[in-house]
């Protein structure tokens, strides 16, 4: 099917908007490629440092300057269940790379924090900034300039975006992202949500809550709900940075290990010494970014990516904004119902057809660009696949024609919704995003008096004191990146859900985040500009009528314009959010961070070049390059 006109129009607008920055980016990447890796020019002392601890045979290969050298950049730690499986991956990668004539080194580790652990705690105020910290750690790992390609091990919320931002600043290097996979399924998501609400009502004790959570988060692997971590994996799939359909294969299985080995092998094949050179800076282009937005919308993915995708795109010289998300959302059908937008977890989704099914449906419906380059060296159609073991090797087969469960996964002809459910809100309170894929239509328009809070703790104190049993819009301010690092505000979710279930008209408006667990209560989030940047949300007073209208895209304080314009923002002491738990070390981030709509990033776009567009083709790779089944490891049945 031909490309949908909205997908085409938005893509062309992004290409035109990004042209000067993208040209500068590609020129810089080409200069890095021509410079080459340093090990061919390093002084003997420098090179000796670079491989001093290498096994003798690996050292010999590097001395001869012929073998491709693959960097391993990992966010491993064994506190994060999602990242614990990565402990075994470097050995698999090194052995596989050796088997195809290359060498691999563990180039560096990056931080990896768990929002599930820090939720509602001071450490959560470092979470968003950890993304750019991870990007910088990735740059440090690659700065020795010893490598011809890299593999990246990461899964969770800020970690994959940070790794990709770092990788894109070394965009002349080929890159393959390797996931760890989700943990096996625990108790049902509906049961987990019910226990949380009962605890919020004081009807269950902490022991019962902890037991419920432990039965849900119970082993190695990624949390199984469709939050930011699993949204990351979906985006890596559709951007062509994974081996096909590898995101949701559980860890510590033969298939998972075989996929890891296949990814390592592929990193060698796409290096300049391999079969075809495919730099990551060319994979991540304007069409790939649009594909990522479409996949996010079609699966009801995390609202965090209205920040992260913007930042990742900027790292490649590509400029997107919330208008792009909004317009694409209107043209993209919702194909999945995965918790918190449904009852099923990602294991259920994978069993019903998984990522290969989604990509095929969107391609066939004209909602994705097929003419992109992926790590497979082919168009996106190569990622309409499902992996299986054939002995010790992986083969890919076509995904099922029909969904295994129409309550979880549907075709583009029979979607859950004709649109993606992510919308832009605008008005005298600023610009915000709202995710309505889990919000029932009767709750999508709320007009009620404001109750203003300066923290989610203040909100919870009022809830526990019984002061919120009424219709209201919770305005939670001073939660933006400049104020306190923009923490996620999940502590309020069960309380707001209880009030809505009791028949109250409630909504949330905040310059903070709610992330991939945004649920059934309407939440206007990421309000930009934030209050600390003189955003108009700071003018709201208790009792002001606020209209949150997800259908018409309105975010408005119903206050006379003459009064509204003379109001100021009250002062607030944010000292408690700037010291302790290491937060004082991140003052430079708070002082330099961009707005939420600009990705809440601490780095800028490349300075634009005044150069003809036709000069930026040096890194071009062959379009739709075909490999044999043996080369690509793909078989069709």
C-alpha cells in the first residue's frame, strides 16, 4: 500500500525543518569516518595500553590491524532485574566475534538506575538526567577510538535513549542494540492494580502490598508491563537497531543466547571490514524517527518518549516537536492493548504475534516507511519476522497472519481505535501532552476547580486527610526539569483512580512526568514551559476553573484575561530538591536543560552548515541491499 498522506506530509516537514542540522551532523560523521580508528596511528605506548590485557591471539589480530574490533558498552548491574542477564552477554559476544575473525572488548559501563526502586524517593530526581549521563558515559567508552563497531546492552527507561544518544555522537560507527528480554509472567496486572488501590484506601496493609508486588516483579528480566522500558524495545525494533523480533524473548534461554550471538556476528558484518558498512548515523534518519513515533502510537507506548524521541532525534541532527506526534497520532490505528492500556503483559503480546506482526500490519497499511536501512542491510520488511532455533543458529520466519488473541493484538483493518491516543493540549496554561488510550471517552473532558500542590507528597497528604473527595483538577507545579529534575509522579495514580471510580470528575495537570504507566485518569503532563521557566501554570490559584479537554485539545484556565495577565508565579524554596542523594552534583543539568518539548536535553543540535544538500551523501549505504538467506539469517516459509 502507498504511504498514508499524513505520514508523508509530516516526514517531509521534518526533513525540511532538519535540513541544516542534519547536513551538519552527516558532515561531522563523514569527517570521523575518514579520520579512521586511532589504533592504526597510535604510538606504540598508546596501543600497548589499549590491548595490554587481551588474550594473545586477540592481541595479535589487533597488531595486524586487520580484524574488526567491536566495542561492548553495557548498562549491566545486578540490582536491576532487567539488566542482571547482561552479566553473561560479554562472554557470548566475545566468543562469537572471535569465531568470525574479529575481536571484542568491554569498552565501558554506564549507569543504570531503576525508576521502580526510586519512585517517590529523592533519587527519582536524578532519573531523567541519568539519560544524558549515560550518553556521556557512552562517549567516554568510545573515546579511545579503538573500535570499528559497537554493541549496546541496555533495556530500561532512560538507559536505551542514553545509549542511543551516545551512539549517535559516534554515528560513523555501526551499532547493534541487544536486549535482555522480559521476566516471565507473574500475577495478573488487574490483580496488581487492585491491590495498589486497596492499599491507597487503607484497606490493605504494607505486608499484603509487598507480597503482591513481589509476585509481580519476581525474577530476572524486564518488568512485563508496557511502560518506558518495553516501549524502548519496540522502538529499537522498528528503527532497525535490533536483530528482528528480539525484544521480548525471555532471558537465560537458548534462543536468547543465540540472538545475542547473532547480534554480535552482525556487528562484525556491518563494520567497514565486513560485508557492508552500515553506520548508525545513517540508520537513524528522518524516516526512522517517524517510524518510531508511529510504532509508539500504534502500541500505546510510554509518554516519556515525547521527551526521549525528541532528544534522540536531536542527537542525529533531526528536529521534531509535539505537533508531529499529534498529527501522526490522528492517522495511526491503535493495534495493541497491553497493560496499563489493557490487561495483558508483553509476554502475552509476544505470544499473540509480537513486534513482527505489528510492523507488518503498519507497513501493509501504509503507516511506516519501508524504504529505510536497518542493521540487516535491508528495508523494514526484513523485520516482519519471528525468531526460532535451528540447532544452534537462529532462523526467522514470517509472523502469523492472524493475531493469537484479538483482545491483545489486532490487525490494522480492525484496530482497537482509529487513532493512537496521544494528543497535544494547548491554551493559556502552555503546551502539554495527554495519553488517552486507556482513558474512557466519558473521562476525557474535565472542567473543575483547581487545587494547587507543589509536590506529589502534598497531594497525598491531602488525599489521606480526606480533603479531596470532590471534583477537582490537581495542578502539581515545580516538577519540571529545571526545578527538580522532572520526576515521575506515580504516587498519585492509585488515589486519583479511586476518586474517579467513586464518581468524582478529576484530572491532573503538571509540568512533571507520568511516563509509561499513565493510566485511566486524564493527565496533562510535561506542561511546557515549566513553572520555574516562568511558565503560565504558575499563575493558577486554588479555585480557578480549569478545562482539560482531550477531545478538542484544550488546556485552559477559565480566568479573565485581564486578571490572568497580571498574575505572577509565587516563589518556592526548592532547596530540598537540590541537595542530598547526590542531587547537588546535577546542578549543571538543572541550569542548562532545555524545555520538555525540546527533549529536556542538556546538549544542543549541531551548528548548521551552509552547504548544498547533495554534498551529504558520503555515508550513504546501498538502498534495499539484498543478502542471501545464509547471509541475512532470514528464511521465509
